[in-house]
């Protein structure tokens, strides 16, 4: 976890993600990425030169009745982080009411809105999300392939309507490192019950990039460097 914390600290410093007195909500889905994010921020909180506080917020999307997040709650308690769970009907709306053929876009939009609202309700001025290095590179190529745009989400974004900052401290951390840390530290990962999990355009893009890196070994690193040098979307 030391390497992960070091990369998080670098991202936080490079993009000035944390200021004195911040109250940061961690969007905790129960996946390996958000658990690593919470674990890293909880550890950094003990020695980081800038004081800040944390809380964890989780959305139950409603794919199964009363999904069990007790292990995640215990994970937070062991790190001294308050845990807040909000039950929602997002799955029912997306799949049963709207019957979306391409559900990911609407689901993501509704999740973002619910997370933003819950973070503000908890008195937080920042929301930390678990997007990592691979997410950023994949998003860049997805926007290029599917929309013809050179864009990506930003390491730090201000939402004026909510007076809320979104920060992504894992942007320099590769998914392989997170996966290894989750396995090594026995994180209580909650398996996604979404029927579209693993069958998305993001997964297709990840597989394409893995294939291309066999011919161009540093493709992902070069893409990240290009995004930073071009100051793309706040990079």
C-alpha cells in the first residue's frame, strides 16, 4: 500500500486536490478501486501536512433486495471513517421502467446525481472518486473512437450548482497495482450485480489497448503523458 499511497499523494499535490479543513466524501461502491481509495486516504489523513476529514458514502443501486454492505461498513469503522448508505431505485428505473437498451449512460448520470446530493447532505465540500490511471486512458480513447473528441474527465472538477469539487486521487495508479493491493490486504470487495457488468464499451476498449500494447509497449503511459503535456481537460 505504500506505493499506492505515494502515487495518491503525488496526484493530490500535483493537482492541489486537498486544502486545509476539507471534508471529503469518498464514493464507496464496494469495488476494489473505491476501497483502495478509502484505505489510502484514511492512511494519508494521519500524516498528511494538510488537515482534512473523511466520510464514506455508498449507494445501493437496487439490483438485489437489501444488498449487504456490512463488511464494507466494518472496513470503514476499522479506519475511523463514518459510513453512510443510501438505498435507491436506480436499477429499477433504468432496467424495468425505462428498459434502456444501452443502460450505462443513464445509470451513470443517476448515480452521479445521487452521489453529489448525498455528499452535500453530509456537509462535504469534496467528493473523491476511484477513477484510476487505466480509467483515464480508456476514457481518452473511448471519446476519440466513439465521439471523435480529444477529451477525458479531469483530475479535479468544480460543480458550481452543488458547490462541490470532485477529485480523483488514484489517477496515477494502475489498475493492476490496485488489484494486487486488494488481494494482498483482503479488501471486502462487493461483486457488482449489474447485468451489464463486463459487457461494456469500456471493457472492449480495455481489451483493444491491451492488444495494442503488445506492439506498442508504452502506449498507455504515452497517452497519459500526451494528455498532461496538452493540458487536456485540466490535466
